[in-house]
């Protein structure tokens, strides 16, 4: 594996949920996540409405009349967190359902706690070493 790739951390059931998507959808989502690992943004990735800033991104893929979504964040330095992957059930509008937004918010909080426990210190140490 390329050392310059950021690691991906899967929060909650996001990995299992993504694995249940059709193969074609998994490929699109996987490529978008790979681009984020490289520090790049997939052309179709858009900021998720309802959250401040552009660090929470969403990929939407339509397949066979269904809409699939993956939400991830690049908010934390050096790591990509996949917060949620789901099939949008509602046929009313394009807005993300409130219960999904609440779940994403809760998982974002878990990602922040995980980052602070496992990555933040390493990030600060590497910055310190590069200044020396």
C-alpha cells in the first residue's frame, strides 16, 4: 500500500452497509474514497447540507432506480472517516432524511473522539519533528 495514502476509518456499520450496495455502486464509492485518501476530491463529491463547512462530503450514486449515498469526512488531518452509507428510501425530494442526519452527527462525534485518541498525538508529533 502506498504510504502517502491516508488511512480510512469506518464508523459504525458503514463498511458493512457499503458492502451491501450493488457492485457498480461500490466501485464508484470506493473510487471516491480512494481519491480522498490521496488528498483529492471526487468530481461528484459534494458538501453535505446541514453541516458547516465543506469537510463532510457526500457521494450520491443512482443505480437501477435507487439512490445510494456514502458520507465521509476529511475534517481530521491525515485520515478519512466514513460515517455512513445508506440507500435513500424516500421518494420525496433529494434532502437527506432527518434520522440519517442525526445518525451522521452522532457518528461524526465518534470519529472526533477516535481521532483524538488515536491520531491527534501522532499528527502533532510529526509536525514537531518536521520543525526540528
